[in-house]
């Protein structure tokens, strides 16, 4: 099965293997981290939340400058360095003994993680072109789901043992996964950084910060990315408090989502290979995600069988919208970035996703859990508006730069 998920050969396979190691370690760490810090280290739950919020906010400012470093020094070299340092930062969690130490460690970890992600995307853009770039990016997403699931499965052993040694073993494995991934990335072909075209006198070094159309594209993508936390936070609360469905439906929907991404993400992405197709894909995703919201709302109907049926339909529609949106957003994010500034642009683009993930729990619980079916419909309407707005905003972005296809060479 793994061979089917990995690109056949070449740079894409190297990138996928590195991604697999990172996500396995992170899947294990994310599953155990809350219990480790609260039960072993002794940090309170409110302190844990505050520390993670501070780290997330600090991380928002890391992607652009570290992405710029990747533009100037090379995506492969910068990604390998930052990912290796990320492994050391993960190991640093073993030394945490107080809230202050945890917050500093979390900030360092998140900064390196955001920078490593931007640098990795730079390496993708530097080594792949056209259909290979789109297909590899889809493989990376499918591999991410597999890696997180496998890592979470390993973490289940630590959770069952419920001992400090077991939790610390997970942290060591997470640190090693980053170091192995960095070593794997060294197998990428060395590609000289794209010559800077706009760093002359009077030109901003971090041009993305002045690119208003791209900022708006990022904001719209962030709105659509609100869907990403539905299965993690909103749907479990909705199932428990607003439906007659059994609690195991939460797990069933996670499995449905993961299986579909692994099976179909590459196939869907192959159909979205250029900017006009990407814009249409994002618009379609807005309507599909709205339909999923309506089905989630309908699951509050009386009766377990009806609730389960609506939830399964909603989960299937949601994951389709998720895959279409991902395919479209990848192409838009890469194509609108100048070839010599892919790192800072990908860093900025992902910062929008990170900001969305920060505000989503509070916003969505207030909108959907407290608002009920009407809240779901309002969220669906927001998805439609963001999807429809993408076409004129992308058109504005295209008019502000020379016509090009960043991923087609």
C-alpha cells in the first residue's frame, strides 16, 4: 500500500518519505502531548492552552522570514537545517519543568516547524514542475494522513502504559523522526536558488508583505480552511450534544476522512493543474462544504438511524470538498508566487491557515455548537462567499504581476 502512495521515483519520492517520517513522529506527539505536559510535567490545562496560544501567535511571524531564507539559500538546504533543528527542539521538551520553560520551548518548536514547512514547500517548487508538482503535492497530503494515523496508533501504546517513561519515549521518537527526515531530504538534487529579480534598490526584501492581492487570497483561503477543524472539535461536540448518534461515529468519520484522502486525493489533484481550473475548484469546494454543513445540521433529526445516515453523508461530502479545496489552493498558492520568492510566499500562505486554526475553535463553537442548525447554515454561506470571491481576487493578483505559471517552468 505504501508504494502506491509514494511517487514512483525521483525528488517526489524523497519528499514523500521525509514527510512520512515527520508526520509519524508528530502524529504520536500530538496524541500524547497534552497528557505528558499535564500529568508528567505538571502544567495545568489552562497553562497548557495559554502556552500553545502564545507559541501559535509567535509562529505566525516565522514563515515569511524563514521562507525568505530558503529563497536565498536554497529550499533543500534550509529545509534540512530547520527540520533537524526542529528535532532538537522536540527533544528539548524532555527538559521542560515549568510553565515558563514550556512556553519558550513551544515557541521555539513552532517557529522552526513553520519555517521548515515554508522551506519544504520551496524545495518542492524548486525541484518539480507542472503536473509533477501538483501530483507530488497530492501525494504529500495523502502521506501526511497515513503518517499521522500510524503515529497516533503507536502513541496508543504509550497511552495504555500511562507511564512517564512511555510518554518520554514518544518524545524521543518524535525528535528522531525529524532528524531522519532531514537526512532523507539531503538526497534531493541540489538546485541553485532562483536568481532574485526584485531585491534591487527600492524593492522590499519581503515583497509578500506588500502584495495586497495575495494577502486577500490568503485571507479567503483561511476562511475556507475553517473546515479543517470540524472533525477535530466541532463534530464531536455536535454529535455528543445535538444528535442521537452513538459516540463512536466520531471515530467512524475520522476513518472515513482518512481513507478517502489516501485513496482519492492524488486522483482529484491531477485534474487541477492550472490556475483557471484551480479557481473553479475552490469555487466548487465552497458549495460542496456548504452542502456538508447542511447535512451536519440535518443530523440533529430525531432517531439514531437518521442521525447516523446524515452524519455519514455529511462526512463523505465534507471530505470531497476538502480534497477539491486542497488541490485548488495548492495551485493558486504556487502560481501566484514569484519564482524567486516561493519561500516567503508559501510561508505567508500557510500563516493564513495557521491563523485560521487558531481562531477556529472559538469561532466555530460559538457559531455552530451554540447556534445549532442555523449556525451550520451561516458557516456554509461563509464558505460559498469565500469560494465565489476567489475568482475576482485571483484575477486582481494576476493583473499585478507578469503572466506566468510558477509550477510549469
